[in-house]
C-alpha cells in the first residue's frame, strides 16, 4: 500500500483541491483510494458530498 500526504503549514494553498483531484485521478485509473479529511473545516468531506 502506498500512502500520499498533502501537507503545508500555510492555509489556502490548494491542498484540498490537490488531494481531491489526485484521489479522483487514481480512482479513475482503477486504484482503490481512501481520502481522509483532517481539516477542521471539512472542505474535502463537503466536496465529496459525504456530510
């Protein structure tokens, strides 16, 4: 199993969008993908409609 992490101390630099797009791309190529949203704002969860 390979683990990828998108991390940066600065806010507003596109980590959520990059994570969402990277996960989508891997899934579209047939990989199993688990995206975990540790952001207190929960933007990735909202993008994926998993509220």
